[in-house]
C-alpha cells in the first residue's frame, strides 16, 4: 500500500505570479506532500512572500513571528519562507527567526524536494541563488473541474523602473520555450479548461534570448488556434513595448479577451522619466487611442503610484487628467514605498506620508467615478459570462466575469459554474454588476465574442 502523503500548507502573498508559483511548489512536492487548507494539520508550512511595498514585507514578518506558537505546539512542523522577501533577505531571515527551517528564493522552487529533504534531516537551509535559467518542471496536472489557469511564460524583469524591487528579487528576464507553453495549455484544454492567463512581469518582451525567433503576439496567435480555448488573457504589459501588432491582435484573435492591464504609474512626463518608464503622457494616450480603434469595446485597467519622489501637486493633477482621458475601467493605486536597492529610494525629495494619503484618496475617488460610469454604460447590453462561482453575498446567486473582466452577479443553476453563459446587465454597482441570464439560448452559445 502507498504511504499516506504528508500535509503541505502554503500561504501566498503578492501577485498572480506568486499564486502560480505556489501551485508549482505544490506540484514539485507532490510525490511526498498533499495540499491542505488547514494550517494546524500541516507537516510543512510554506510562506510565499511579496516585497513590492514595505507593508507587504511587514505582513510576512508578522506572520512569521506568530508561527512560533504553531511550531511550539507541533515541534515536528517544518517551516519555510520562499518568494521575493526570501530572495531579498536570505540569511537575515534565518538569523532573525530561530523557528524557521528554510529560506528559498524565487528560483528555489526548482530545488524544493531536495531542500525539504535536507531540512527534514535537521539542517537549516538558505537557497537564494538567482541563476538565469528556468528549467521546465514536470508536466502539470489540474484538479478535475478546473476551468481557469495561469501559465507562466517568462520570469524576471530587465526594466529597472527606479521604484521597483522586482528585477532584484526575480532576476534577469528569461522566456519559456513556446512549445512547452503550448503543450501546457493544450493539456489544460484537454482536461476541460476554458480560460488561460499568461503571466510575466513584461510579457511584451517575451521571446528575447530564445533560440526560436518568436514575438509575444506570435505566441498569442499560436495559442488562439488551439481547439477549446474560450478565453485568453495576459498580465502584465509594459506601455513602452506595446507593439502595433499586439494592438491589432485585440481586434483579430477570437479567444483574446477585450481587456488590457496597462500600468501607467504616473501621468507626468518628468515623473515618468525619473521612474525610467520610457514613455510620455502623450505616448500612453496614443496607445490607448490605437487600442480603442482596433477593438472598440476594450476595457482598460492600470496601476498608479502616488507620491513618487519629487511629485508636485501639479504633477499629480496631470495624473488625474490622464486617468480621465484614458477612461480607465479599473485601477490599482498605491502610495510610493521606498524599496531596498532601488534608485528612487535614494532620491532626496521624498513626499510626506500625509500628502501621499491625501492624493491616494483623491485618485481613488476619481477611479470610483470612472468605474461606475463604465459599469453604467454596460446596463442593457448582453454579454458572454464565464461563471466562476457563487456571489459573495449568497450562494443562491452565481458570479462570473465578462470578457472585459467586470464581475457580474445573477441567478442561475449551480451546474453552470465553470461554463459560459449569456447575461443581460441590469444594474451597475461600484464594484460589480447585476444581470439576468438569457434563458434558453445557452446551448447555442459555447464560444463567441460579445463586446
Ligand atoms: N510588471 C508590472 C508591475 C509589477 S508590480 C509592470 O511593469 O507594470 C505591481 C505594481 O506595484 C506596479 O505596477 C506599481 O504600480 C506598484 N509598485 C511597484 N513598486 C512600488 C513601490 N515601490 N511603491 C509603490 N507601488 C509600487
Ligand atoms: Fe517592476 Fe518595471 Fe519590471 Fe514592472 S517593468 S516589474 S514595474 S521593474
Ligand atoms: Fe510581489 Fe514579487 Fe510579485 S515582489 S508583486 S510577489 S514579483
């Protein structure tokens, strides 16, 4: 009889790349460990960390502190910290937390079985090498009923935006071979998958350094041709490298969803220059206009930083102007947070915390207005929805996403979870939509664009 597997609990912080990496961790450890949702029964507890802002790093450190008690109750528990804070802090984490067994960096996932073997034998281990390669892992398997997945297509970042820690904690850019990506997506579709999100810090530069000459748009075209793929998304795209061919792809590829996350960070040329972003206010809006010409229904989301060093009130107002001009459907906004090793952290003209807080509140109030307007425009329209689960309020109600990424709640049978249906939007709310399912037509609509 097979030996029962030990229990693995993973707590994930940070971006989608970390969510995908946690899945890989479970996969590479799969021979010996199975995932549990209950931390108290774990034999191995891994924290996958994020270092993007100071707050993210502090959360990890406070969780690590609180795990002392769990370790006292279960002395045999093995505890590991991986991801971006682990990469940044390395040895220091192990020194600060005597109850910690393992620190592994963002490339350490590949060596996890060996590292865990060593800590099980009583060693305390640090592995924060940042070698360039990203070897292929064993083929992924999806739990039955999985209809959405993320596929990492590249790792690292070479852009060195002056505020950002990612190039230091994720290392140099490296793309996966296209055939490996296509095989993974094909496997997922064969297992009943519907929606794939391709991940990389800067997907537009996908392909650099590969033996085969391939651009990101060519990769999208190859994936679009796979039978059974209903929805294709990707994140994140850098505005400087958004090519005309990629813009055109939004109007051409059936599976490619009509939504783009295009982080602008600031609306002022002077600040964009100091951020090393490589585009201007005007360039950004030109790309937005080209996207809307190629794909009139496209939804746009962005990331914004307020209070970057040297940002004046006039600079900030230009950011608000750009938000209005671009008409963002959604945005994620942050107070600038100085990060270790980054250039902007050394700039002398840091902005006061109260000023950052005040600007963030104003920016978010404007985004709420823009989001509500964008939601209101959808009322009365019929859209394709991928049913993702149940609404937050009630399991009587289903919840799904439009191709343009907005969340919609509507009544319908629970059997629809994981499939496509059509919904007429009836109400616009600040964070979601309400809709009514179009009855009787579901059998006719399995794939198709609606925007
Ligand atoms: N690769 C993506 C960004 C990944 S980080 C891109 O280039 O767009 C996600 C977001 O965190 C960034 O877009 C930025 O808005 C925010 N961010 C990164 N570093 C930050 C910092 N030091 N302070 C505040 N926000 C930051
Ligand atoms: Fe960070 Fe810039 Fe790279 Fe994005 S592109 S991960 S913001 S350095
Ligand atoms: Fe955070 Fe690392 Fe992602 S710093 S945002 S988890 S790449």
